[in-house]
C-alpha cells in the first residue's frame, strides 16, 4: 500500500473537520474522493501532505509514518499535491514554470522530463514561451499537473482539477486522468463531478461532514444513486 490513512482527525480550533477518517491507495490505483462542499476533502489532502497537522490518527507513505511531516520532505519522498485553483507562476513562461518545478531534478534529466511533459500535454508545447497568465483555465490546470509530474511523484494528489473549467476542458482533464492511469501512475483525486470521476476510478470514497459514509469500487459507487441524492447532490 503506498498510502494508508488511519483514523485521521483534523481540527480547526473547535471545529472537527475530519473524524477518524481511514482510507488507502495501492500502487497503480486511481482513487476518487467525493463529497459535498465542506465535507473535508481539501482538509484530508492537506493533512496527508503535512500542510495541516492532524490531532489524531496517522498517515503512512510507503510504510513510513509521515503524520504531520514537513510538506517539502513529503514532496521529496514522492508525494505531490496539485492544490485547488491551480497554483502556477503567471508571470513566467510555461517552460520556466516547468523548469522551476523540476529544480530538484538532476540537470541531466530535466530536459528529458520537460520533453515528456510536452508529449503528455501537446497544447503546452505550442505555448512553451508564453506567459502562464495567458493560458486558459484548462491549459493552466494542465500546467499545474505537469509541474507536479516534473518530479515524478510516486503518488499524485489532485484537488478538484475541473473546478471552474468549461465543459470541453473538463473532458480534456478526464482524458488526462485516463492517460495518467494508463501510464501506471498512482492518483488520489478529489472531484465535485462525483459520478463521473467514480465511473473512471478503480475505487472511491464518499466523505460527508468529515466522515467516510461509503467506499467501494468506483463504478459501483457511481451507480449508487441513493448516495448522490442524499450526500453529494448529483453529478
Ligand atoms: P469544498 O468542496 O468546498 O472545497 P471540502 O470538502 O474540501 O469542501 P474543506 O475545505 O476541507 O471541505 O472544509 C471542511 C470543513 O472545515 C468545512 O466546515 C470548512 O468550513 C472548514 N474549514 C476549512 N478550512 C478552514 C480553515 N482554514 N479554518 C477554519 N475552518 C476551515
């Protein structure tokens, strides 16, 4: 198991945002975490990478206890988070964004890594020297994912990659998920489009008010209309 989250509890002052949440991700899996607004999805990802310190429970990455570990150390271990609202450097070009993201990659490998990103994201290759601020929302999201991939993470965490995107770009992001999965990458994705993401995921978890209320194979959960009427509010 690459990621094991065991009875994780995280609080913001008096508010308990996660109540003893347990989940796991195996190597090569695409796992979806869905749930309504405020369910605690972002809190969970932040707790996993060390941006938030859990009050209780543990996070193990490749068998090592990384609960509350320094986020930079977690990146070095191979745990990469693409946060909500895609953080990229808007004043830098696409190529500079990638180069910077790969700053810790040995120079001899950096160029090959960038070429690989150009193949995976052909639209970015056509905009290599363009300031990232000029990219569309979907292109910016692709750049944010490419930045994370520059360090060849062992586990990629994606927080709402489709947020605010036009429907055609949402299709592009779903194709990308498919492609990354076909490459054998390991992904935990949080997504508002619950039924759609579950239908392409190996497994899924439904989170509501800080608790896991359902888990199972992605397609099986996607077919549970009871869950979506009550918990997630549609697809
Ligand atoms: P969304 O889909 O809206 O991003 P989410 O499932 O990611 O929602 P979280 O953002 O993790 O949910 O929020 C979980 C709970 O914690 C919510 O009640 C939210 O109001 C609260 N919360 C989140 N961040 C903070 C914070 N920095 N300080 C205090 N409370 C917070």
